[in-house]
C-alpha cells in the first residue's frame, strides 16, 4: 500500500476508517437509552429497564472492534487517532454533564452530599466511577438511585475496556491462533466469574469490569465474524479469478429472518422476565446479550 506524503515531505498517517452507518444499531441504541431512562424515572413501569446497559455493551464491543480490525487489516490503525477520537467523542458531552451536575449540586445539595458529588465527578472524569459506586452501595438501593452521576459506571467499564483491548489486538492480530486463544479465554473466564460471583457478591458482580467484559466480547465476536468472513469471501473470489465481483459474506434471507426473530424474542423475554430481584448479571444477562447479538448479526 503506497503512503501519501504531506507538504512538509513527511509521510501522512492514513485516517481511521469507520463502519458504515447502521440504522438497526441506532434503533437498538434508542431502545437501550429509553429503557434505562424509564427505569430510573418510572421504576415501577419498566422494572427491567436497566438491561439497556447490556445492549449498549454489545453494541460498543462490535463498533469499536470493527474499527480496530478493519484498520489493522488496512495498515492504517493509529493509537493516537483512536484515542483522540474517543476523547473528542466523549469529553464534550461528559464535561457538560459534569458541569450541569456541579451547578445543580451547589444549589440543591447539602454540604456532605455536595462533597460526595465532587468525588463522583472526579471518578467520572477519570473513568473509575464503577469502582466508587461499587464501594458505596448497590445499583438498586434507594440511595444509589438518587445519585445524578450513577450512570457513568457503565461508561467507565467501556473506557477501561478500550484501554487494554486495542493493545491486545495490535499485539496478537497477525497470529490469529494467539488472538483467538486470548479472546476465547477472556470471554469464558469473565462469564464463568460472573455466574460464580453473582450470588456471593451481587454489587461487585454488577460493577466489576471482570464480570462484564464478556458482554463487550460478544460484540467483538460480531465484529470478527463480519470483517474476517467478508475478507475471506473476497479473498476466495479473487483467487478463483473473479476479480472485482467479490461480495461480503452474508446470511441467507431465511437465516436472517430466523436470527432476527429469535433476537427480538430474547429481548422481549428479557424485558418481561428480568427485574432487580433476580441475581444480575449472572445467566440472566444472556437474554439481552444474545438478543442484541442476533439482531446485529442478522
């Protein structure tokens, strides 16, 4: 691949490519956002609304890993660009949220509550909110539900994942057996630890990145299947002599219908059956995770 040259004579770094716009994923995002908002605003109306976070984890794992995989394959991956774009995407909105909460806290909170809010703001800016809320209380008790920055725990887990995952992929991508070994080991260990810990320490299981990373890795699997099977399809077409006509790998129409129908069914079952009285995540988290996986896969 030939590299372009800047006007100063230095080679320029290719810009990171991004996956094409997916309206179905925007629809899943809307479901996830609305379910979480309704859960906190009207907890008796949608008792399972907190599973919107699990939907988000799968989406995030898919989109971020698609960017990483495609750009490493193209030779255009840059840690500086990757993290620079994350900062530009996250920090403007995060800064607005933190500033708004600071103003609200100054006028609406007592001294001790305002001091606690300051700690939560620092934790939110440093993407370690999940550890702070883990130590303070459970997600479902009344005190936690009145904390204005409680929702930043899930953003913290995503950003913690983004710190180590690009480096793992970059180090192991050329040796697929090593990459797949690490990927499978992480996923299995995280899910097993989640199932083991959920009845012993539900709060730790809810907030710990170690018990949540398997949900993000479900999205990683989607990205791997999408990029690598598409690449394999194009490679086989070129070796068979049909240049320029290769199409990305796709499911048949019947398989897509089955996968999407099953995905909708699993999400509906999750919203109907899950509530804060059940041990969560645990095995119950498989319903929203698999439902989201199948809908994106289809």
